[in-house]
């Protein structure tokens, strides 16, 4: 089998992991990496035994596919250049900064017949993949994504940085239009929202309550899905799923005894699985699990939440100022 020629554009904190995964994949020839931070990028290139390109445009004629792992503000510029060159794109989340940019990328990918996959990595968390077989009729979903503060990724607020993961997961589980949303949030350490909560009510009756923060003293990434006679709990970090069902046997108080089953998938790597899926999609021209359209849908919900948060902040500021 001919090796797929790939490159990585942007080899900062996350991009270097893309490069490492590609380098370790026997189906892939990591042709090169590109990043304006030449000193750091040279270290990544040397470690991955590949070529450093100062300008990502010089990389494009030499590859079949790329991972684009640059700051969000550059997603549209870089991804559109790749698609124009006929190169398949794995684009990290959030997809773009605006819906107009997302629409333009989707249209360009279709015009050029290119794969456009958006990097919502939690879709490849093995616990999330295992959850699907246990879901019947989700009625209430709650998630907590709480992170220790880090001076990284602060070019976007916490909704686009963290909550968009949970928005994407919930949309894929519920598969129903949103009837209403009720967000609250505030900045703490930065000029943008650092902590937020939103209640999403769907047309099919399901409710989702999502909480995110990037100013905690500990990292928590959990999801719970409640449905008739059972609930499913996912710990993203531990890659663990617990299914709790109402048993047929009754206890002394006449209540159903719980049946609890816990499974752990620590040996599976979500990024490795995501990039292998991208490679498969490129080779076989198959539809990504998270295509541009799914990426746009999550972005649209995230942006509406941000608009509502700004409106609430403006009202609060007006009340404080009299």
C-alpha cells in the first residue's frame, strides 16, 4: 500500500502530538511540518524525523492531506488555502471564528471534492464510543468540563475553547433541534468568559445542562445521560463508562436493586483513533464522523450562547451603572 503523504500546519502544544501520531503510523509518510515559530518547530521536525517548512504554502504541493492546528483566528485562511490546493484537511476545533467562514469552507471542500474533518476529539474517546450501545431515549444530560487555568488558548472564550466539545457530543446524542437555551457566565481571569453554564431544551423533550470552567484547581471532564430505567456516566479523563440500571429484583424497601457495570478503556488513544479515521476517510473518500457540517452546527450553537451571554452582561452592566 502506498503511504499517504501528510503534513502538519501548526506544531504548538496540540500540533506536535498530531505530528507524533502521524510519524508513528506505518500507513503515513509525514512529509513535513510548518510553523512560523521556526526554533520550536525545528525541534518538533527533528524529533519526528521530518522536514520543516517556514511557509505552509510550500508544504501543500507535497502532501495529500494535512492537519491544521493553528490559532482559531487563522483557521479559515489556512484551511481555505489547503482546500484550494486540493489537499484534504483535518481542522482542529472550533472550526472557524464565524459561521460565514464555516459555510465558505464547506462549500470549498465540496467544490474541490476534498475531505474536511473537524477535530472534535471527544467523539473518539473510547468511553464515548462505548456509550452508544447503552443509550435508548436520553431525557436529561449533564456535563462538567472543569480545567485548571492555563495561559494557553485564551484567544477564544471558554464556550469556544471547552464547551463546544460538549455541545458537539450532546447534539450527536439527542439528534433534535434546540427549542430554547438559557446561558449564564462571566469573565474571571481574562477579558472573555471563563466560566459558563447553559441549559439546552430540545424539541423532543430532552434537556441538557452543560457547565464549563477554565479557572479550577482540578480537572474534571464528566458526562451523565439519564433515560428510562437507567443512566450512563462517562469520565472522559479516565476513559471510563459506568452503566446503572434498575434491576428486576426488589430490595427490602420495595425499590429496584441497581445493576452497575463499569468498563475502562485506558489503553485506547483518542487522538490516534481520530487521525486513523481521518486517514481512512482520505483513502476511501468516506464521510467523516465530524464533517464540516457537524462542526458548523456545534459552532452555531456555541456562537448563539456567546451572543446571549453578551446580552446578559450588557444588561447587568447597565443595571450596575444605574
